C-alpha cells in the first residue's frame, strides 16, 4: 500500500489508490485518497462524484450532499449525481426531494435498473403514486434487477392499487428468493393476511418466528391479527398481550389490542384502557383518539367520547378525521345539537374540500331541520364528489325513501 501511495502522483493514481484502500477495508483512507484526486483535478465531475459516493458510504451525509451538488454543477446530466442526491435526501428524511431526484436519475439513465429500482422504492416509502412505482419497478426488473426486497416493494405497489392476487404473487416470489430471511417470511405472511390469502399459513409462519425468539414487534402483532381472522379471538388477545410484554417501550401493541377489541366487538373498557395506554407514548396519532372515542361510545359514554374528539380536532388541525367523526357522533346521540354537527361538517369541508361525505352529513343536518331543498342540494354535492356508497344509500333513503 505504501508503494501505491508513492506512485499516486496524479488524479488517476490517487483514485486507483482510493479503490485499493476501500477494497482493503480502509474506508477513511480511501476517502482521503479520493479527496487528493479531486484536489488535483477539481473540475472533473466524475472524480467529484466518486468522492461524494465515498462520503455517502462512510455515512457523512453533509459532505456527500455537497459533493453531489458540486458534481451536478459541473455536469447537470450526470445520472449518478442525481442518484446520490436522492440517497442523501432519503436518508435525511426528505422523501419528496429524494423522489424528484430519483426521477431525474431514471430519466437520464433509461434502461438503468438501479435508478428505476430506487425510484420505485422511494415512491412506496414516501406514499407516492403506486402506479408510477409499479412502472419503475417493472422497468428495473426488465433491466436485470431482482431479488426478494424489490419483489416485496412491487407487491406493496400492487396492494395499494387493490390488486391483491397480483400482490400476493409478488410476495410469494420474494419468499422464494430468500426463504430463510425472517423479515421476508414475516412480510410474506402479512401479505397473506392483507390479501385474503392463506391466513392459516400466515399464522403458522408468524408463530414459528415468534417461538424461534428475537422476532420483530410486527411478527408478534401479526400473529394476533392472523388468529383474529381465523376466529380465534381469545388467542388473538393473548398474542397481543404477549406483544405488550415483549415490547414494553412501544405503544404499537396497545394500539393494536384496542383496535382488535373494537373490531371483534370485545370488552370496550379493556379497549379504552389499551387506547389510553397507547396515547401516553410520544407522537400518538389521531386514529388512537378516534378509537378511544369509539370505545367510550360503546360504554354509552357519549359525553366523554365528545370531549376526546374535541381534543383530537384541536391536536390535529390539518386533519378532517376527528371533526368528521365528531359530527357523526352528535347526529347519533338523542340530544345532539344540529348546529354543532353542522359546524363539524363545515370544518371538514374547510380542511378537506373534496370530502363528499361531509356534504352528506350536511344533507342529514338539513333534513332533520326540515330544510329539504338545502338537504337535496348537499346530497347532490356529495354525489358529485364521489361520497362513500354505503353512506350515499342511507342518505338517499332518508331523503327519498328509496334504498338501492
């Protein structure tokens, strides 16, 4: 290695040394050699890009980001620099930036399997368009990319399009590609549950993972879900209680227990306790408050449910879910004040203008107030906004007496 260092008198020599050091496990030394190469030829975009990749691979996101930007300043058409920018952004939590950079990389490298694969993966991770993600992943497969994890990502893209049979088939391909991988086995089982596949197979697979030790929280909770879907409610509750015991620092198993008890029509007091336990953990999501309100309502404690939903509406000012649920609750109780329900539905419309169901809620408020003309107008607005079919049928029946 010392001889190589002496021989490194130009940029290419330093670059050669950098790769040799990396191969020998000298990560920081490799980075330093690449920096020497860039110092000798600072306008060489490929060298700048290589240094940025060394920084990325040793975990220095700040210098890596600077390097990729410098490479792009020298050559905006460098697909590898856009790919690196996407990786840095994703690792920094800027998923939308990562997706846009990955799109640029894929466009600049048509037929590039790695670029297409990462675009598809970023889209799924960021909740992007599953159709675009599917197209990118299929392009990656056509370019020679493969493996268990890409098949799982495609399965997720298909599931988000409600193409469940195809999603399950992709999950099976992932399992075939790496059948001993615990994470792949878990996701394969979860796809069987989500896609209406062989739930008994999923239960056996998840139970094996749990009994083998060191299973993830998802495997524990998934076992409870599988047991519930098999109609084994008592065992499902026991599985989630075991999850709580195994992962005492997480609110997730409390949340799953609460939702499971509600779904199976179980003990609402126990469900209430589970939701309250989950809410105590930092970053409790809105749906926990909605679940808690449902548990309280099932105990005929509408007033307490009302207070919980009011709190949630204030805690999540950009969401429409809590005011929507609160509006429905007000309509359900005997002494509900129509003006309050109307205010809730108007709040939903303000937070989410395309929420057709809110217009149906307004139609019900107007109907009960004998403002039939306004009720019909609100009903038609809900229809135009593609409101939920089941709710449409109910409101249509109440307005016209015709149940379809």
